[in-house]
């Protein structure tokens, strides 16, 4: 931004755009330019911990994901030669002719979101940042811990790439310090980021990692921060060392480790050795921002932050220019994002009249009707330059697609996303009467909207498009195996075609917006939100349950910067009441709320009447209160007061202050304890403010502040300094050693306070006139708002936003917002900003006549639904409700405006009555089935056939998958662990045709290696050994009546018994399996041949088959011998 | 068959988490075996137990659900 | 999904055939590592042959689609956290037990039915086909008779024979 002219509502801004030397309309973010670029440059995004190329993308998730040429380091710009990127870019996107562009734009208001930079700790010599490689900054640690960081998320230290075992964080580096290289203010974000880094480091490296944080005051004043701090300490074992670090040195000559020397909280010197030291360096304003502020005529304070007032926290000194984030005040992410919405509300108020004046509506052709019986799928396979086609055989995929059922057209494109291909696709839809389209290309996450738009322009419903991700999830990740990648691409295309076959047009969902808002609570937050909306032209109903507006702010005298709050509140109330678009309802309460975004209907009771209010959005600003202490004699002694009561007392009876000699202010009364494990955020600043005021009004008054951690975050640190300068005395106490308050005489006289001094470690006794308590800020809980609006609260009772960082004033319920103390304790300037933020978010919806909601929502089959209500109970968004249906009881009904299409209801519906548009069960199942089709076929065809399951060993049939017992029986494992048993081919062949099988009855118990059953031939008996121990479960009655089966089909119809094994698993180890069985059979055959004599040996040598009916041919060998030799039994 | 056995895994990936993670693996060119076939869903809560059965019936050797 | 794993174990398919992993949008490397790891695990397990598990798969499909199981699965939070209308709650473990028992019963029932779908048979036939103990088959058949899904269709010698209703 070069300059600005004009005035609020009509500015002309001059901008300078640097060339990136890459045409972002052509760049496909394939990364070839970076791969080929020969110049390596320190990677600033990774804080210089690794190198990137001069052709680069700042980080892998950059938006837009487009490359750029770093002209400061590019070889071509240095030497006039190279242009490797240009040569290799498949998209022709490199353009070295791009020039710097200076141009102007017309705007009504300006928002500065310039941020802050991290202070460079090099100048603070005692920490050795520029000397030791293993002393790093907080941001470098962030990058090291990141999966996209210099070490891919492995926790290692820079000097030697080894994982550290001990890490120290040093807080307040360059913050809360004096001196030329540091700032006096608190940077506000470092305590929390250090704890977060320590916790994540422990998650990466395991619990054994030693993490120590050296700090002065632990400032975890944000929502849920105190809990995180406690968990880090008690559950994860992060060590918190209250100290001042003196220096960081090398631990020993030649060592990369570091010695941290510090003074502990008793002032004693100590030191400890660490492998890695992280400096929690603070935030500061850069010179560029100061210069820009100067050019814009915007005032900055002595620290370089843009000046704002507490009561107008978004406005700069120049009208029409607004701020958000760390440019005005060190801010963490939730604060900065919230302020961003707030600034946009402030900016939009100036523009209210011009709203929509430059908007053009896009028009689409009417959707063609789809005949569900006629499936005509078109497949477009993308080369993506060479990104896909260098790995996947695109033409093969294209040709394969043509063979799939339903596909009538298939083609390939060099760049499917290019303008001309879009036209090709539209033409193909018309020419081939396509009614469904599959694009096989990059990823739906970036390009699905583009192709949906394309087919919509061709008259097809956008949901008739399906995407096959063959780049990001195929070509790019299987570069080494092109054939497999091509197979995968074909599978993915087949899955997409299969799914799209079941696709149906999904109607766009439009909700008419009722252009008014309901604001619940008439404190400063509620009034600010109401005015924010009304001044943009939206009618507001403001509900206040008390008889007047103003809420808690009416008790506050001044902001921490000294502005008068009472007159502000009075002025604000007047404006609200006078505004024609604000309907103020005092002494009113909400009775019921129904409906959803755009169409809420609330019933409000006021006096004896109740009225119905229709509204499109709602803002909850129901405020909070404070805890009425039960400790420290509060309520029992008139000189023990709470919050503003002391000021009120001194105002009413100024002589009391004149007579007083000493006052004690006690903090964290009921905060940060077991009952309320959160920090009330504003008490530290408020007590400092009171201390400073008292000291200023009466310098000889002794003022003591008893605190646990002094949390004067951000620029409020100035008050802390001022208080110390004025002689306020601070004692830190611990929850184990709380101060004690006692009365000297009755309930009106002086008081005694004892507190343990943490430096001297002795109790200090103070005689004082007044004790003022700063007690916990509480949420307003005597209302039914969470239930009425179906919005959640956290365990402390404060309303829970949809996302702490991304959506800090939204609820996950669309159209409902939160601000002020109802969200979390906060000072007035933050309440005002948050109210502006809520009104901005609400105005974003109200500004539209209709809102389009994502139509991928659940759909309920009311015929199948039995009204069980499971879906209603399980929906995280309150998007399903039960409605009474005459004669049927209840049936579930979906509220599309609330539904996010997650499908949890569908997955759990006992009746399977719920489905999701565009992700219907039949679509997903078809896709799954298609995905497995080829493997399933391959498995079926390669399934071992009965013939393949058997083999001949020495001429005898053997089953490969059976176990054998040396008594010539086979054993097959069955389902459920039962064993099927039979005799083998060999036994059948030596015994010859048998005429009877003597099998044991069911239930009989057989023992391994004992006689189990026998065969009879004529009257000769051949007993068999049971191969296992077990109970006979079943016998083959067919075989008993047809004994010839045993010979004919020994492994099939000739099976004998099923046994339930009772023996040990070890028994089965005695059996022969696989090769061992084959070798045993060969051995048995050799024994048989010996018995048969020389002529049979020749037979065997000639490869002839086995001898059938050995006993029949050579009875002289003897039945007994055969049985004894081979069946190992006695006749 | 085991010599050339190429596992086939059906993967149900949540659009907002694992599917995006899989894309990022691509952008970062992190190589992994070509074993998975991805079905994109809007939330891993959408995965009906029946999808798992269907995956195995359809010929896959394993089912990966990632949210 | 715990129930699915339980049934996969019970049916002999093995819970290893299902893998649940959490990956965020920023964890490309982690995703790749999980795929690598799981592919190797499947490689060790060997191919899954669906035809060998046709009955158990059909039975799982039916059991997991049964209103009884889906009810129980859906009511986890209600049962363990909120309690029924009498305020009775089950602890996590008792709930798991309840769910697994129900899953086992539904699975066995479906398995018996799947066996009868191939051909009618006696209790013993079904036990052989499914691998279930005889007593279990009798119990499930009894339930299937009551729900009119299976019926007596004759006798083989003295053993009663059953068939799938409507086939």
C-alpha cells in the first residue's frame, strides 16, 4: 500500500503489486519448477532451518497453491541465464516478462491487519541466540514440531540432528524488560505457546522428554488456557520454574548442549544443562508498519502499536481506517480472528448504503431433466501436463473407461481445468447427451467446484459429477510403480463411474432470510451488537431482563486507559433507545425458541404478556456476574469488600479514604481453584487500576496487592510498572498458603492480614483498614438459554463457540452468535470488539435475501422410520427432530439448514431409514463393490480347484491341505475347530475293497494313538489308530452303507468321522503336514516296495502307478503284516 | 499366489481430515504402496459397520477407516 | 466399530482386517506411514478369500443390520451417560459386555440362517456347516422358529430337519 487519499467512505488507495513471474491462471502447482531450479535459498517460512529453491511455494498448504520466483535469489535475474523453470514447466506458466504493477482502487473503508513480527533475539547477547545453534526461537520450535517443517515433524535439534532429551523454554525474551533491545509490554501469547510447544514436544518424543519452562508470571488468561496449563504440569510433567534467567552458555567446551543460569524465586542462583533452549521471543511492530502508519496518517503509541481507545477498540486516529490483530495490541489467534470480524463490521457500517451495488448475479441454463433409466456417463481423464501421464498411462485409462457399463464417451485432456477444456466438456455433454460426468484428475478438494460449475453451465445438476483422484492420491504417490498406478487409476475410475451411475440431481436448498436479529442481553456487548446491526439497516429486537440497559458496565468507573465508562454507557443506552430500528424490550425473558437460521420464532414474555418475534439470527450476550466470596470475612465485616464496592464506599464517604492508612487487594478469590479452574482474566488489570487510582489520590496510603500470577497481559503491563513506581507493594501467594484475614475489634474496626512472603519465606503481618477482594467472574446460569437455543456451554458454564480460533463468535448452530461475558470473562474493550464481531457475522447472513445451504444433507424415509429418536439424540448439530404424525406417533424430520451431511444419523439408524444425498448408501456400496471387482474376480479364478488341492506322491493321492497321522489317516481342520478324519489313499490301496466299516458311535471319546475304529475285509479286521484325542461328533453314515466310497474317494465322500478335539493343541504337532507328509509317504512306499519284491521296484522305477489292492494281488505278504507295518496296529 | 500378493485395501477417508491428509502426502510427493482404493465420505461417523462387511465381501484384503 | 472388530474376531476373519486411524489435514506423512504400515500388515496376513468366509460375512451383514444391534450401538451415550427413564446407567464395561453378547447372539442366529439358506439340515448338519456348538445351534434355531425365519420341515431318521422360511 503506497498511499491513500480522500476520506472515510471515499478513499483512493494506491497499491504496488510485485511480480511473481508465474502466471497463476496457468500454474498447476506441480512443483517441477522448484525441482529443476538450481538455486537453494534459506527457507524463511521454516525460519531459516532448511533450504528451499528460488522457484518456490511458501508452504504446502498455501492458498492459492501457486508457485512464485524469488527474484532476489533467482540465477536468471542475477546472471541473465538459466530459465530452467521456464524450460521444464509443463503448463507454460513461467513468465519472466511480468512487471511490477502500480494501480489504484476505490474503497470506502480500510482495515489494517498488518500483524506484528517476532522480536529478533540476536541483540540480547546473554541468551546466545547468534552463538549457539541449539538456542532457537519459539517460532523455530513451531516449525520443528510441524509435519511440514524442516525435519518433517521429527523432534531433533539443529546442531547434530539428534533428538533432544531435555528442552528449556525461556519466557519474556524481549518482553517485560527494559533496555534498548527489549520492550516493556507483555507480548501476551508466549506463555501459552511455550506450554503448547512443551506438550506437543512430549507427544512427539514421549513422556521421558524433560521439558522445563522458565517464567516470571504464568499468563494463561485465555479461555480453557488455565486447564491446559494445569494438565501440562500435573499430567504431562512439564516443569514450571519461576525464575529469572541470567544467561545461556555452552555446557562444556566442544559440547552442543547448553547451561541455563538463573535465579529461582527465592533469589538463589542455580543452573541446569539442556540439549535445546527455546527463547519465547515476543511480538513487536516492524519498521515497515511504522512507516506505513505514518504514510496513512494513523497515530501509533510509543511502542509502535496503532493507537486505539478501549471504548472504540477498532478505530484508528484516522476516520474510516480500522485495525485488528497484533498491529494494535499483541493478540493471540482467537483474539485476532475475533477482532477481524469486528473490524469488518466497523468497516461495513460506513459502506451500508453501497452494499450489493457492485454485485452481479451469474445465470445458468435450466437443468435438463434426467431419465433415471438411461445412464449416459462421460469420462474425462486428465494428463495434468505430465503430472499424471508421466506415471499413469492416461490413454489406457481412457480406453478402459469406455468398456465400463454406462459409459458412452471417454476422452483425455492435457489440462482438464483449462478454459478451453471446460468448453470441450460442455460440448461433449451436449453432443453425446451425457447425463453424468466423471473427471479423473487432481483432487475434488480443489477442483470439484470448478467441474460442478462446468456441467451446471451445460445444463446438468452439479451433483451428477463424480471425481476420481488420480493425481494427488495416485500419480504423485506411486511414482516408482507406473503399472500399479495405472491399475489403481482404472480402479478409481471404475469406482467413480459406479457411484455416479447411482447419482441423482440434488436440489439446491435456499432459505429465505428474515432480515432481523434478536439480541439477548442489554449490557455493553448486547447494545454494541444491536447498534452494529441497526446502523447497517437491520431491525433488531433487544431483550433485557432487568429494568434498564447497561449491565455490569454500570458499576465500572473507567477503562484501564482511563476513559470514563459511566458516561459511555449512558450515551450508548440513549443511542440504542433512540434508534428507530432497535426495539428494546426491558423486563423481558425468552420463553421458547424454534426454527433455524433465517427463520427463528421466539416467544418473549414481558410483563403479563408474551409476544412472538420472528428473526433471522440471534446474538447471545447474556453477560455474567461475580462470585460472592464466603472467605476472608466477606459479608461478615463491613471493611471487607468485593470488586467495585470499595470504590463505591470511598465515593460515598470520602472521609473513609482520608482516614485510611492501608488497603489490601486480594486476587484470585474463587478463581483458578478446584471449583473454578479458570482465570477470570480481568481482575489483575482491575486491581492494578484500583491500586494506581488509590495511590494517586492518596500517595501516603499503603496499598498491598496479594496475587498468584500477575496477569497484566499485553499493553496492560504498563499499569503494573506504574503501580510499582507509585509504591504499591506486591506479595505473591500460593493456593496452599492463602492469606488470612482477621478482625481486631468487632465487625467495623481494623483488619489484620497475614501472607507468606515468597522471597523471605516468612509470614508477614499487615494491619490494614480495608480488604478488597477480586472474586471470580461467573457465567449467567439462571436462564435457560443453552437449552432454548440448543447451544452448548463448557464445563465452567460459559457458552462454547464453534471453534476457538476459526469461529470464535459463532455457535455450530448456524445463525446464532455469542459475545461478551457470556463467552468468557473479558474487559470492556474486548466485549465491545466481540460484540462488533458477532454483529459482523450476523450481518453477513442478514445481508442476503436468501441463503443457500449445502444440499448434501440427510434424507429420512418416513415409511421406514419408527420414530425411535436415535437420530435426534445423536445429531451433533440439532438437525433432526421428531415430529408428531397423525396416527403414527412420531417420525424423524431433517432440518436441512442445520444439517452438515456428516451421516452419523444414517450410520446408526436402527431402521436404516436415513440416507445422505450424494453419499447415499447405494452409491457408497456400489463404489466399494466396483473397487473390489477385479481382485474379487482374480481371487475366484485363482482359487485352488479341487484338482489343485491334491497331488500324487509315489503314485498315491494326497491332499495338500490336510494333516496326516502315521497310521494312514488324514485330518482336516473345520470351522469352529472340529476335525474331519478319514483314511488315506495308501491305506485303501493296500487293504483293497473292504466290506464293513466299524465306526465308533457319536459321543465316544477317542484317544490319540489308540485304536479308534476298524475296517473289515471278509472276516479280516484292520484296526486304525485314532489320529487325535476327541469326542466323536458325527459319523459318515453314507460311507458306512457304501464302504466302497472309502477306496473311490478317500478325501471326499469317503470321510469317516468328525471329532471335537479334546486333546491339547500340542497333539496336532505330532501330525505330519506339507512336505513332511510327502516325505513320509515316499518312505512308506519304499517299505511297501520292499515287501512286494524286485519286479515291483522296476514298476516304480518306470514311473507306473501305485499298486491297487496289494492284499488281493500278494496275499502271501499277509494281512497281519500289512496292518502291523502300515496301520501300526495288531489285528 | 502369495509370491505376488498385492494387498488391496478399501479406505474410507473423511473429506476434512484424512482425505486432505492424503492429498497433502501427494503434494509433498511422499510415496506409499499402491494398495488403497479410496472412498471419500464427509465424516468418518458416516462409515456404517455394514460398509466394512461390504469391503471384505467385495474382494478387499483389508479395510482402513480414517477420520 | 468395536462391535465390528468383535464379530470379525469371532467369525475367524480377524480384527486385523479392519484398521482405524486418525489423521489430520496437515499430516500427509502420517497418512502415508499408516498406509505403508497397514499394507505390510495385510501382506503378512495374506490375501483375504471372501468365498471361504461367505457364511460368516453374510451373517455379519445381517447381524450388523439387525435393529437390535443398531439400537444398542446407537444408544451408547444414552445408556452409559444419561441413563434410561428410571435413571439407570451402565458403566462402559457393562455396556460393552451387553453389546458383545447381543452381537454374538445376532451373529450366531444369522449364521444358522445363512447355513439353512444353502440347504435344509439337522442341528448337527448346521453345527458342522457353521462350526457352532450343537447347543448353541439349538438355541438359535429355537429363536429363529419363534421369529418365523426358520421352520421344521421333516425328519431324517429321528433327527428333525429345519429349513429357511420362504425358500
